[in-house]
């Protein structure tokens, strides 16, 4: 059976020998992608069945024996948490994040933890697509990684990489790290590295090789200016796990978030601190997001957010500044700006706070991004505290969602959040069980 490449429209399936900006069949722009086409016996034709294609055998669901998934610990506690307890043999993991956030640092530490000092017993293959082996060596020296079980490969030909992986079978290859998938190419396609066809085909071949040998595969992915994974959407579909590395590069805190995970939960996060010797897993997360010696200042309220199965306590800070501008500013750091606008409307209409002539600044201390509505009550109390310039006790934690009527609504795992806060020394919890409306809460605490 022979193979050749053609440009195929992703909308209607039209085939062309050359790239065109617009598909002549359906008229869609930029939909032609270079794809490998097979010719010969057994070729699938639209509307027909190949005469030499055998029928596949089915298996009854009731006859499949349930087995326990074997996990491989990465020896990095926060990474194991995000993965759902460790790596699964043959698992394909895509790690994406902004440049300089620490992806290569984390993978270098991962290679060190999975490999051993004995070269023949446990080996990790690190494919250097963006950097030279010397540059990786400089980073490894900075991190204190000196194990001989890590082997570097300077190559961007995916077929050559696969042949190299095959030669490692007798050396007990523990994992393959490709940094990055956008640099990989195959000579079967004429497109340049990073094109849709090249990324899709190279990722598929690497994943097929990893699955056949039951070797964990890590792919580093670029991000676009919109903050999404670069390349075709099929890249995130074919891998088993997609991890997103985020954080403010001016701060030391880094958060690893699971966006997709076939072998574990998708709402778990891992917290790291960037140090001189690399990324350090943070076990006592409250130390990062809460100030122990918190001063008695207005505009600060503690709350609890659920990150997977773990409640994390964070500090909401607010600042109110009078302004003479026609349109006062609303600045939100760590929360959705549209959510802040909604809460300000509730405070103005339902609680009688005249915020239309003031600039409002709200920040989540520590650089964590909060998306769930359980922080609504804490945001409202922090804004009210800043407006009246009256501090709220540092022993109070506020958890609750605010509706448009000003009512306080119960949130998911509310009892678990309050219990964790009590363990950390918070004596009073403000929730929907204590107050019905946010205006009532403000009057009780601040007036």
C-alpha cells in the first residue's frame, strides 16, 4: 500500500493536490489541511466498503473484567495530585502554558524523579526540539539534576524519534518527553513545522508509539495570544490528559491545572513555588494565599475556594477610591470583571452603597484565579469594608453566592470549606445559614 499527501478540506472532505485559501467545493476559507492519503487495496472510498477489509469482533460489556489501573508515582506530590494519583502506563500528557512559566523546568525535574542513577535500569528520553542538549544541561545543573538515567536527543524528525524509542525497549524506558510538539515534523508531509497537518500527524504517531509500548508520553504545547493551546483542536482530543501551567511570572506561585484527564478528575490543581533550584510542591497551600500576621486593615476578607477535592483559603482585597471621572474604573485581578460588575450593581441597588462615583479595585492575594461564585459574599464584604473604612475581623471567613436579589445562596461543599477554615483558626463563618441577605450581613458587621 502506497502513501502520499493531499490537501483535504476539514469541512466537506474535498481533496486537492495543492493548498488553496478557499475550498472550491464548500467555499470555506483556510479549511484545506495537508493530510496523508493511502492508495492501494483495501482503500476506503466514501459510500463503499473495501473488499479486503475483515469484520471486527465485538465484545460484550458484561464480559469485560474490571481491573485496577496501575499508577506510576512521579515522586512530585502536587503533580501526582493533578494526574489523579500518578501516571498510567501509555498515558499521553499535553502540558501547555505561557513562555517562561516553568514547563521545561517541571519536566526536567520529572525526568530526574522517574530515572535512576543506573543508565541500564531506568531511562527517560528527553527530545530537545526547541533547545540544544547543552542548554538543557545548563538548566539541569541549575536544578541540581545529575542523574545518568536521562538521555537527550536533538532531533525534530518524528520518525527518527520513534526509531530511537524502539531501540530503548531493552533499557526499560520510563517516559518520553517531547519539548515541544510544534517543532516535530515528518517528511511524509511538505508543510513546515507547527502547521496543522504536521502537528496532528506527529502527535498521532508519537501517541501510537507510546500506547504500543505502554510508556508515558509528555508533550509540551505552545499557546496562542488568546491563551489557548496552539495547533489543531484534535491535539487536545487525542491525548489523555491536558495540563495547564499558569501563574504570574512576577510572583513565585505557579498553579498546575487539569483541563482534561481520562484517568482522573478534571478539577484538581497543584500548587508550586518557583525557587532558585526549581519548582517546589506546596503542601501547606494556605501559607501561600493567606497572610499569617494579617494587619487589621479595612477591605480584606478571607474566603474558601474548592480546587478539586481540596478547599483552599484565599484573601480577597478591595480598595475604594473617590473619582471625578464620568466613568469610574472597575479593576479586577484574579476574578471575572463581569462578575465584579454584577456584584457592584447588587451592592448599589440592594444595599444602598453609592459606588457610582468611586473607582473599585478587587484583588485575589497570591495570584490565584478564582472562577466559582462561592467568593461572591467575600467580595461584597471586602468592598463594603473598604467603602466604610471599617476592618472585618481576621477570624471571620465568608462563603456564599450572591443572587441578583441580594440573597445569600448555599454553595457546593459548604460544610467542608467551613470545617477546613475552622482547622486553620477561623472562629466565625458567614454563610447562608447565618444570614439571608448580603445587606443584612453588611449592617451586622459594619454599621
